[in-house]
């Protein structure tokens, strides 16, 4: 039986607070994973320097990528289910949506792990060029110890980052420890609004409303505050100030590109871009991943979509 949530400011604040708490929990799990992944990259780098072969995984997802996928899907699907349940009693996420969600996150973790490895190797190369110029030249054991002591260590609040003396080190610290929070906040917001949309559609709600977070400084140039209170029919896109079209905060741009997408848009098969950049589809549509809106519109967005009584 469908139910309609009492859409009050108090309830919105409560739901946002709950979402933020869950995002922090997800960020904590991701940071642990990033530390573990960093340890593997360090071990592999040391083995390569010593001439030892590093095993190459032939699986579609490596063990480390699968761990990240499990974290993101566990937290995300729970958030999506609970958000849908706000609008319909007994809400269950459709299997097709679960499958699509997992496919989207596979793309995310593959790109994320490759980006982190690329950042690590770039920073390591910079550090090695400094260390190898020392006189006397450090031994292999000394270099291995420096790698363990310096890389993927969270900056000390009192003394500053451990990596200040290493070329590219500060960037690596931000990559590892800042990205966990960014990913968690973005993913949980997208999952929450996906659940809202599915629950409202299942409950037969005809209109939806964009709700911005007052005073959210992370909105920046996106001007999402200008979208606050905008209402459109449930099956139509919101049009943002810069012309971007989105089904809801964090969700898909052009409806014709995401409806029944399982993706493979055939012409896009095999196309790769760095995490943080959009795919550009043949018709010019930009998407962070199949069914997910442009990166600059979804990263760190805390906006919500809720039911509206009319236009």
C-alpha cells in the first residue's frame, strides 16, 4: 500500500542528517579500503624494484576492486531501499535497477583504482628522482623503507603532511584521503534520489520538486540553489541554470539516454576516460557513467527530489 511522506522542513533536515551519517560511514569504509589498496601498490612497487614478478589478475575485477564494489553497493543499495520506502510501504528495489546499479559501480571502481595507481606511480617517480640524486645513493632497502614510511600516510595535523618533501606527495594525500569523502557523499546522494524517484513513481505521484540544501557551499558555480522549489511532472527532466537536464539531483541527464539502458550503447563500448571526467555520447550528451548525470553537477551534491502536489 502506497503512503505519502509528510514533506516538512523538519523531516527534510532529518533525512539529510541520516544521509550524511551514512555517507560518513561509507567514507570510513572506503578510506580503509584505500589504505589497503595503497599497501598493495607499495608492495608491488618494492617487488618490481627488486626484480620480482608481480602477479597480474585475469579476472574482470581484481580482488581490491571487488572489495571497493562491495562497500559502495552495500551502502548504496541500503540507502536506495530506505529512500524508496519513504514513499511506499514495502518498497523493494526492482532487480533490473539493482543490476544496473552494480554495473555502474563496476565502472566507477575500475576507473578509481586505475586513477589511484597512476597518481601513486607519478608521485613515486618524483620521489625516486630525488632519492637517487643523493650522495651517497641510498640502498634498495633504504628506498623500500622510505616508500613504506611516506606513501599513503594520512597527514599529521600538528606537523603537516608527511609528503611535503616529495614531488607530487601532497596531491597523492588529497587523492587518497579526500576522495573517500567525495565518493561517499556523491554516491549516497545519488542512491537516495534514485530511491526517492522509484518510490514516488511506484506510489503514483505525478509531480516532483527539486530541494536544494540552504547554505551548501559545495554547490558553487552549479547554482543548484536556484533550483530550490522547481517542480516538474514526475517523468520529465529538470533543466538546470546552465541548460543541463537531469531526472533528479545526481541522476541521469537525457531521459532518452537512460531509459532501459543496460549499457552498452554500442558505439561507446570500450571508451575510457579518467575518473572525474564525463563520457561524451555520439549525440553530445555527457554522462559520468551509464544513467548518471554530468560529473560537475553530481559531485558533492546534497540536493533532494521530493513529491510535489502540482506544477
